C-alpha cells in the first residue's frame, strides 16, 4: 500500500473478526515498533504481548472489549519520567500502520487503572503502560484503495486544515 494512502485511510477498528493473525504478520507489527526512532535512540520502551494476562489487562483500559476481543494486544511500557510518551506514540502509530498495510485494523486504548495494570504486568516501579494497542482483522475486510487519498481526507472527521495548520 502507498504510505500516504495508509496514513490517510487509517481509522480505528474496534470490532474484530474471529480470525488469528499469521505469526509473520504479528512479527512485522512488532518489528515496526521496535525499529521506530526514539529520543537520542534511547529506545526507552518495551512491548508486552498480552497472552495469559490479557483479560486481566483488559479490565484496566477504558473499553475492555477492544482488548479482550482483539487478535493481538500489545502494551507499550515506558518509563515514569522523561520524554518517552512521544516515543511510545511514534512506535504505536508505526505498528498500527504496519498492521493496516496487512489489512489488519487497530485501536489505541487509554489506561483507566494504571496502578492495577502495573501490578498485573509486574512492572518495575520506574515503569508505566503508555497504552495498549489492540489489533485484528476488521469484521468487514478493509479496502483502503476503494477511495483516493483525497477522498479519505475529505471523509475524515477532523478539524479544518486552516484551523489546525498555522504559519508563524
Ligand atoms: C492516546 C490515545 C488513547 C485512546 N484511547 C482510546 C480508548 O481508550 N478507547 C477507544 O475506543 N479509542 C481510543 N483512542 C482512539 C481515539 O478515540 C481515535 O483515535 C479518534 O476518535 C479518531 O478515530 P478515527 O481515526 O477512527 O476517526 C485513543 C487514541 C489515542 C491517541
């Protein structure tokens, strides 16, 4: 998929088909996160693929079913201090775009119960979960090429360009 089309056609997918992701697709998603750049290349983040602790972790996000019904759920763990939040966002978006390129939808999930989640995942005191990203094939197969990039942009529920982009 063209990278720009992938970016502009990406919408959150919260309802997932009951279909596993091939292991090579999972690997590509995780590699996309791992190779993402970070401040001073510190790579102050790690990714926890939620397996046996999935349902417990799902109780700690705002919309538990996003996580509990996903084919893959990845907790992005960062330090309590420092600029790693930006780095986590970069990694998350790259993972979601790599997934989208494979026809896999995704959604970021904010953390509602941070302390409980930290205990569940046995994080170090210095760590926290920035977000849990849920992934899965959309119930209806995705077809980003059904629209042009311009059409995806026109259809997006976003503030107007001139409100968001200013010049100084
Ligand atoms: C940091 C962050 C946290 C989010 N948390 C949630 C969440 O807890 N639950 C959810 O369903 N969507 C969550 N989202 C997804 C946003 O609701 C979504 O990006 C926004 O509504 C745009 O959706 P669209 O691209 O499908 O138009 C989150 C997004 C971000 C960036």
